[in-house]
C-alpha cells in the first residue's frame, strides 16, 4: 500500500512538473498584443521634430445690424416645486416563500425568492394586486403579489 501511495505521488509530481507550466490568465488573442507592447517598451522612443505652425488670417464676416427686440421681463420663469417623494415603506413577507418577478404577472420570469419575515422596500403599489419592490441587500427590483406582503413584521 505504501508503494502504491509513493508511486501515485511520484506520478502526480512528474505530471505537474512536465505539464504544469503556468502561462497566467492570458487569452490567446491577447498574446500578440502583449508581446508587441513589451517590444515597444523595450525600444527607445524617437522624439518627433517640432512642427512649424504658420498663422492664417481670420476670415472677414459681414454682419448686418438689425434693431433688437426689447426683452420681456421676467427673463427667469418660476419653477413649480416638485412634490416631495413619499418615504419608502418597508413591508414584510407573510407567506412561506414568495417569487419576485420581472413584471406584474405570473407569466414573467422569476428573479428571486423571499422567505417569511424578510423585508423589502415597496416602490409602488398598483391597483391590480401587484407591488413593485426593491430588495436593498441584493439590489433586485421586481414585483410581488400584494396579498403576500404586510406592513407589520409577522411572528415567525
């Protein structure tokens, strides 16, 4: 048994020694670009000769003067203040598990699942029984059936 273990260790060592060359994480298509960059770094850079710039005369543009219309006051229009956004509501799942979906329908793809007692920020509640939610820790935003959410934390 000891001989077989030593033979196996020797075979693994020889395999790693012969076939275990590490080329790094280099894609085959990038190998030529890397070699060209290394070659360009090793060669001295030739300094370009300074260019001589001759100034050109500016073109003459004829402007016809017209009487300007008087300005209407006030120039700055008042901006109506936007209504403050409602504070985000944190609701909890009151079912054993709930699917978080891509859209407000059972026909859309499932993005994730929430378990009983997990919290989600309610972005909007539609009138058709769906709530748009955001799971803060995961960054997932999707839709959950409103009947599976409650504003009170359920007792586990």
